């Protein structure tokens, strides 16, 4: 028989080509108006343009970023008589095109004393100068009033959003574009700004696939304007809701609608003008990642698992670049499609945590999914992209253990007990376990890896699959396995009891005490039923416990440990 494999690869849509033609329309001492031509090859629908500019002298150490939907923009709040450099890039569903031009486009503002406008508008200059005092005073007054109004009702102008204010000038590196829908005075305005209103007649519901806090989750089909039908998931808001419930339900759509990334669940639109109120998203054939992995225990290659993890990290990098902190990153909130692509889902603020069955009340009253949450977020609600990185470490552990519950049946209290770290899942590559430990740095949360670094580490692993063969349980383990990073000593582990003490897995220790099995292999061959007869309760899958014990065997200096 001829042996072959058919491989279907779908490339991503190409990014738009650079913006090459930029024109200066008007210049004054504090502002400049620019326009440009659409890229020669947009390769899709241009969602918006990013305009980045900075003082030439400052060499890009601080810069301002604006976003514009059209091909023109006014830059205000500039310094008089100053040279600026500027670059523009277009964004489509495929992401950003290259920034251009290179070298950057240069413009200068007019000197302090002058008020110049381009030559063809010299008449306007004359009129402006003649009525100078009155008009300037009026403009300043209006500017102050409008400025105040804009600050109060943030982001009311979708076409051109100034992303960061600081005396009208950006002093922060990076891009940040997420707008919190709760800052809108009228939340229904937010949903219509970020989500498309769909006609209910274009949606056909096929079946119920799950239940959410607000109502059922169904699968169905959406007829697009092109008449093409696509599979969708439909979240519905059940009848009898309060205004607040409707607002909270739709907040998820207002958040999701701002994202556009292959590893973030895509919003198709909302139905708010008829009942039931619905949120329509792309359909993910394999459902939630945790149950998907449990269904396919041990069925994937290392590369497939790393590919899934890479997707999640890439989605999280996108979210953190946008300034969005997820707060509830867990395998149950990742969806998987038929191509094994993982996408981050479940957006919202307080709602996410209210909705999550894993969320428990902390001593400070907040509701938090304890097992997935960083210590500083549990202790004083310090949620940041670094606390998301901690949760990513837990997701990494969940994926490598095929949907095992973190900390098994331990109580939340024991799970967060200081110093405890999860052990490596069976056959877990050493690099991935080290990555988990890095994500779980307690004291120095800023030392946790950034999502960009995580993506790059996983990319390296994918390029060099041989490195996945070195597993955490066969090599010497990282020194910090059993301890908090603040402790410098690794305790000597002579017996299983010591090991379990070190791991603070009391339930396990109690289960094994008084039972005498001569080796891990004997234990492996003993049925769970037989173990029960001698009073041993298996608190996790038996094969995983055996694998951990074998790891201990290889770890101790004196050969196999008697169990
Ligand atoms: O594991 P599941 O089948 O996948 O059960 C849950 C359920 O709805 C409640 O959240 C499923 N679900 C949610 N969103 C989607 C989606 N976009 N595509 C497919 N299934 C979804 C989820």
C-alpha cells in the first residue's frame, strides 16, 4: 500500500500593504492635518489606521498613537516650531500592515509667533488674523469645554480615538485600545458601537449545547448579507431579566466586539431589537478545552498540545497589548474548533466571575476562581496581565495533564496554601514545566513571563520538537519544585512521606500511609478496587500518581524508593 498523508493547511489572510502616500493639509503652531491614500493592496476590509508620531528630538522614546477610521487625521496638542516624525499602518482582520513610510514622514509645526496655513489658504489666514483675539478666546473656551465633556463621556467618537491622555500627549509606550464599556453613560450605545445589530430572521437555532448564567447556549446558522450561511453559537438572555442583567449580558458583546484576532472568539453580532436578546459568535465545534481534553485523554502529540498552548498565548498577548485583563483565564473558558485552534472566550468584568461555577468568595468578599488566580489578585484584587500569566501557567498545567483539575480534590484553602506548586503532569516536557513555574512566581509578579515571551518560547519548541522529549519527570527537576521561590533549601526527600510532606498533599499521604507496596510497578499493576480494599483512596488518576512516584524514584540518589 502506498503510504501518504493528506495535509490541509489554511494560510492566514495577508496583512495590508504599507500606506505610501501621505499629504500635509494644514499646519498651525499646535496642530497639523494630514491625509493619505489607502494602501495599494488592502487585502481585506480596512478596519482602521494607526497613526504613530513623536518629536524628532525624542527619538521615539515617547510617542503618541491615534486611530482613525478614514484616511485623514488632525494631530492636536503639538509643540510650536517642532519637528515630528510620523508613521501610519492599516489594520484588517488579518492584523496590521507594515508601518510606513520608511524613513518616517516628517512635518514641522509653525513657530510660536506665527499662525501659518498652507499657501492656497492664505485668505483664511488673513481673515483669521483680523478676528484673532475674539476667535482665539472663543476657541480656547470651546476647547476647554469640549475637552471636559470628552473626558467625562469617554470614547464617544469611534472614528478617531485618542488612546491615552497625559496633558493631551501620550507618554506611555505600547498600544492600548480596549475601551471599558462600563465607562459609557449609556451601555446600549457601547454595544452598538462595537457590535453589529443582526436581524433575528437571519438566525436559525438548531439545538441547545449548554447553559450559561443568563440563558441557554445554542448552535445554529447565520445568513450573511452575501447569502452565505455560517455555523454560529448563540447565547440567549432568558426572559424576565432586569435592566442590569441585560446590561451585563450585552457587556460581553461590547468587549468581544473590540477584538479581532485568530485566537479570540469572534463576535458576529447581537440581537437587541427583538426578543430573545442574543449574542452570536463563531461556532467552535469541539466546545470547551477542559472537557475536550478529558474526552481525548493522552491522544495528542506533544506538538499538537504545544500548538494549542501557543494559540492561547497568542490570544492573550493580543489582549494584554490591548490593555485588557481577562481575570478568568482557565481551560473551561477556552474554546476549540474543528482544526484544534484554541480561542480565548468568556469576556466581561464582574460578570465573568459571578458566572463562573469555579468562583468562590474570598475572605475579602470578592468572588474569585481561586485555583486559577494569582496570590496578589486573591489577596487584594490586583488583577493585571501578570496575574493572567499566573492563570496561563495553570492552563498550561491543565493542558499537559489532559484536563485534570488543578490541585485535584484539595480544598481551595489547601490549594492556595503558601509555597505549594503543582507537580509536573505525566510526561510533561521539562521546558514546559519550567514555564509553569515561571508563571507561578509569587513575590515578583513582574518577573513572570510576558505573553510575548511565552509565544516565543512555544514557537522555539515547535521549531525544535526534539526538545519536547526531555520530560520533567525523567530529568532532575527544577530546584524550586516543592518550594516557594523565597525558600532557598530543597528538603532532602528520602521517602514518599517526605516527598508528600514537601508537596503538602496531605490527602495523598494519609491515603498511602500503612500500605506496603514494594515498588511503583507493583502499584501500577494493582487495580483501584484492590487498593480500595486496603484502604487506599486514589485522589487523582492512578496512572498519574504512579508516574509521579516513578519520577520520585529517578530523583532520589539511592535508587528506587520503597513505597
Ligand atoms: O464544552 P461545551 O460544549 O462548550 O459546553 C459549553 C457551553 O456552551 C456553555 O458555555 C458551549 N459553547 C459556548 N460558546 C460556544 C461556541 N462559540 N461554540 C461552540 N460551543 C460553545 C461550551
